[in-house]
C-alpha cells in the first residue's frame, strides 16, 4: 500500500528566508509525486509534480522539490519565502501499480512571518 | 487552463433534506472526476472516483446510497448528499483529470463546497 508522511504539522519561517516542507513516501512500485497548496476555505492548487527524469522539479510561484529515491523523500523548497506563501501544503503520491488514486499526506501548515 | 469550478461554494440545509453539489471542468474534458471530503485541520479523504458514463467507484466505508455521484458528461459531475445529517457537515472538494488510465495525470481541484447541516 502507498502512504505519505509529512513529519511537521507546522513550519514557521521568516520572510526572505529559505523554506523547506518535508515529505516522505512509501510505495511498492514507481512513485509519482505531487505537491498542492491550499489557502483557507479554498480547494487545492497544483504546485508541481515528479514523474520521471530530473530529480529537481520546478513548479509554480518559485517552488521546487527534489526527488530522492534512496531516502524516499520529496521535500518542497523555496529559496526566499513570502508572507503570501502562508498556507496548508499537501504532498501526494500515486503508485503506478495502483493506478489512479492519490494518497495525500496529512498536510503541513506553513507560516511565513514578516 | 485546467480550471475546475464547484457550485455552490457554501450551503446550509436542514437535517433530512438532500443537497446537490456540482463540479465542472471549465476548459478541459474530464474523463475522471474525484470527490473528496476534508475535515477541519485534516487531510483529504477520497470518497469516490467517477468515470464519465459509468457508475462511480466508492471507497471503503462510504455509503453509495447516501452520497450519490453522477458523471453524465465530460465536464460535469454531481454529488448529492441524501437525507443529510449534521455529521455530514464538511468541506467537499472535487477534482478532475483528463484521462482515466494515465497515472501521470495531474488532478485539478475545485474550490470546495462547505456544507452545514442544521
């Protein structure tokens, strides 16, 4: 079975500092990995995904994530955080062998302090 | 591109009534649509997967007679909460993807519907 862990419920970072939101996963086959962001009372917005190829994936709003197969991780990063980045971030995995369904992590709330 | 809308964004109803939520893909054809439920400060729980023109596949523990899903066209899926009870109060989110059989597809999410059952 596939699963996703986001070990931090909350991440606080000062505006202008780099940010990292952690994600680790478990799948039996090939992982397809996604990051989404959710603002209050809104649906999820797609940030980026890793399917194959370059381990460093660049996405929307200056975010990037690095796929690390040996550590089964897909941490989300941004070089310089903005206050407007404050939101709830979800990592999701889809196992090729299981087909379509996403499994979402529990979410990490990012607060960027001015 | 890849915009998904939901209607209504917020609904309040009395216990025992039924509520219909619409999910539309505005600029692409969605072969597959998904319905999720999100509890406060919790992650998304997949309720069901629907493919256009066929019956929905429900996740374990989700009552198919209570949560009726119809995916009649490539741009519209509806979720009807029948005989709603206060415990059905939640945030319901739909998503859509272009293909039903390609795991690399991105799911695009609607803005969600806040259901409150009094």
